[in-house]
C-alpha cells in the first residue's frame, strides 16, 4: 500500500487516522477557529484561515473522495447568497471546499508523478477563459470581476477533473456523490412544495436586494427553490442527478443496486417536477434519449419496464402529467402564455443585444444586458456576448459542442461515462434560457469537468491498450 499515492501520503506520518479520526480532527479545527476568532482582529482571522486551509488539504490528501463529498454536501446545504466578496476572492463555503479538494488532488497527482494530459474540453475551457481575459486586457471589464468569476469556476473545474481522472472509478464516484447530494434535498423540496415555506430562506435569509430566494408561483402552486435560490437552478440540478441515477441503475451488477438507483431516479424526477420548470424536463429528455440510444436493450428488460411503469403511476397519482402537459404542450394555458411571453422577451433581449454596436469581439465597458445593466437576463450566451464579447459567447458554445462530440465518442462505454458528457452538453444548452447563477454554475462546471476527466480516462486506456498490443507483437 505504501507504494501508491495514498501510502506515500501516509508515510509523511500525519497520523490523522481514518473515519472518525478525520471527523475528530475537523471538530478540533473548528474549536480552534472559535478560540482564535473569539479574540478578534485580522491576525486571528488570518491564522484561522491558514489553519483551515492546512487541515482541509491534509484531509483531502488522505481521503480526497470524502473531502469532495463534503464539498457537494456543502453545495446543497448552504445557499449561495451567504457568499461575501473580499477583494478578488468570493468567500463562499462550497467554493472554498472545492479549492481545498483541488489543491489536495494537485498534490496527489504530483506525488504519483503522473502527467495530466489535456483534451479538447480542457482546451475549450482554456480558450473561454482567455477570451474573458482579453475583455479585461482591452479595458471592457474590471479585473476584479474576472478574478471573482474564475475563482468560482476554477474550483469545481480543477477539483472534479482530477477526482474523475485520478481516482479509481472516478466517473462513478462523482455520479454517486451528485445523486446522494441531490437526494439530501428531496425532503426539503417536498416540505417547500406542500407548505409553501423554503426552510433555507428561513435559516439563511437572502440579502434584501437579492433577486434570488423570492417566492415564485406557477399553475397555482409554489415553484420550489430549496437552497439553490431559483427554480431553474434547482431543476437543472435535480434533473441531472436523476439521469445519473438512471445511468447507475443501468450499470449496476446486482438486482438490489438496480432497484435502489432506479428508485433514486424516480424520486429525483418527481422532485424535479415540483420546480414547475421546463428546463429540468428538457435535461431529462436529453439524458433519457442518450441512454436509450446507446443501450436500448437495457430499457426493454422486465426490470426497466417495471421501473417505468412505477414512474408513470407515480406521475399520474401526483398530477405530474397534467402540470408537465401545461408546461410543455398547452399554448392556451397559463404556463403556455407565460412561455410565449418568455420566448418573445428572449427574442427581444437577443435582438436588443445584437443591435448596432452593442456586441463587440471582447466586450463593452457599459453592457446593455446582464447584471448591473438596464435589462434583465435570460440567456447566458447573451450575457457573455454583451459583457465579455461575442468571442467569449462563441467559446462557451464550443465547449457544449465538444461535450456533444465526446458523448458520441464514448457511446460504447458504461452508461455513467456516457451520461456525464451528455449532461454537460444538456446543461450548457440550457444556458440559452437561463444565466449561470447560484450553485447551478458550480454544477455546470462540475459536469463539464467530469466529462473531461472521463474522456481523459478513455484516452489513457486506449493508449495503454495500444502499448500492450505493441509489446505483445514485439514478443511474438
């Protein structure tokens, strides 16, 4: 065991122990923070922050999968509205936790002395970042805006990319943790849907000027938001987790595991329907079509047909079919009229953004759409084009196209390894009707990074197979 990366880390004699020992270390760290902060002052805060960073990285080195699980649990437990900006850094618990995981995984990769091979998705993200940076260099955007934005986005990108590609069964680990994190939200979603009270807004009241966390209704019901602060953001998270649960069910070896993951997919799909958002249904549709197209026989066995029948009965008994029909197919109803109005507004928004000299290659100093401008936002590509330039918007679209191509290339792999790039594409496509916001932006980049990591595993395995074949040929 001491020959691998974990053994090398333990050889440093950090003596954190296992399981409960790590929890005890975290508890002692928290007690130390309290004692330091109780004395007040900036020096105490700096010492506490350094102490937290060291403990977080150490636990990440010893148990990176546990540290990643804690980060995802934080993502669903603490609303993004608690974030506070300090210079170029946004102090937000999930982002900080993901950065600690990223630093730990970079250290583990260095210990293993394994080079990190970059692929098309990574290059697409790099070009997107460079296009954003060009807007800063050209004076269109403030450097602090760029630094805060990429401080948020790089954390899930680095942490998830390395977790996926460098740990055993990384794609399956990421999928299981995302499903588990989403299942934690289900009781709160049900509570909010049937009592009309968001417990997260009660415990973590959003700032008075925040546009997130406000009560929203549709079709006579409450549109649940939970900790994500917006129905669309929550719908994307729950729908993505439902597709991953279905993929895990298709990959499961035992009947009990298949039933468990199928049940999780059912519960998450029902929870997603309570957001009364079309975006979640569209992500479910994309994921379902990809899974069926790549392994139709698995959907035609008695177990899968039984699961689909149970899902249909649950939908019928809870009135989900009626709300889904009203959302997607009824042009004369309330939701249909709202959809038409939203479509008209979005068309006007895009036309407004493309008028005259509003769109520049690398952004505008005074954008006419997006945060701080005099128009609302309903499309991340329009926001990118207006604020950062049409080159940035194009690069974001390119990442989505690469994810789609990756889905096709990995179609013969396990269902989870096909679902991850498919969901990255679906979530990026969904940004045509919603901006990057709250925890949803972390989810989108987690899926993009997981797709990149899965593709990296495939490239590595193909390379190793070719090398083995060449050695065998030489021996013969």
